[in-house]
């Protein structure tokens, strides 16, 4: 059985979404592309956005990762402006948005009303209250390696609806199969059921 890796950094994985770094050439497998908060070059922003438009090939599954990060040196107002531009682009090309967020979840939630496409928080590893508020605002949550050992995160995942879940390796060195096994155990369902549900979730965010 093949398992879909929602967000990864390895070009040799075909059954997943490769995170394409800005300025790079995309693979022949599905990928996402965006301007990460730490990569914003405000003096050359139009060039960065033009690069995104030029990479809008058939295999481009999503816009991102993009979002807000309180720890990077880029001014928050500039981050918000660039985030909004990418939301508008996602609306135009009808692609879901993969979100990077560090300590700015409620600001990200405030942008939800601007988005016409699904928004997915990648690498979710925060508190229950944040998860509940994101889910209440119709976000999807993509979980990674921390689920294998973080008991509080396992509890959050257990209470997250299956139709709002994705699983990813991000840039961690482990096999996505391990995560699927753990999540099927936490959810009390078979691997087949979990796999089918995630593929259904992918179909929904891609086609609406």
C-alpha cells in the first residue's frame, strides 16, 4: 500500500506534495510553491510572485508554504501583505493553501475570510485550544513526526475529525508509513480506512 505524504522535501517521493523552494525547478510529481515568511524579499517581491506564476504547471497542487511567523526578522505587516497576495493568487488559480504558522494562529484565522480555497496548517503541533479554534474555522490540520511520541498531540489528533486530517514527513527523516500506522492505532481504524479517508480529503481540497 502506498501512503500519501502531504508535505515533504524529498524530490524522489512521487506519492505526496513536494515543497518547492523559491527559485527552484519543480519536479514531475505534485508540488506546492510559495513565498515562506523567511524568504520574503520585499524589494524583489514582484519577481518572486512572477516566479510563482511562471511555475504554475499541471503538477502544482497547492500554494505554499506561506503564512506568518513571529520568529523571523521580516516585519509582520510585510508578512501579512505577502500572505494576502498569495491567498489572492490561490483564489485565482483555484488551488489549496499550505500554511506555515509560528505563534500567529489567530492572525492566520483572521485571513480565512479572504480565502476561497481550503487552507491547511502544515506540521501542526500546538495546544488543543488552538486546534479547536482552527477546526471551528474550517481549517485542515496536517500532522507530522511529533505524533509518534507526543502524547498531548496524540490526544488532539484522536479528537480531530478524520475528514480534516493530513499526514506528512516535512523535512524529518522517517518513513510516512510509521505515521500512518500510529494514526490508525490512535483512531482505532484500519490502515485501509485511514488511507482511503486521506485520499478523499485530497480529492475534496483539490476539486472542492
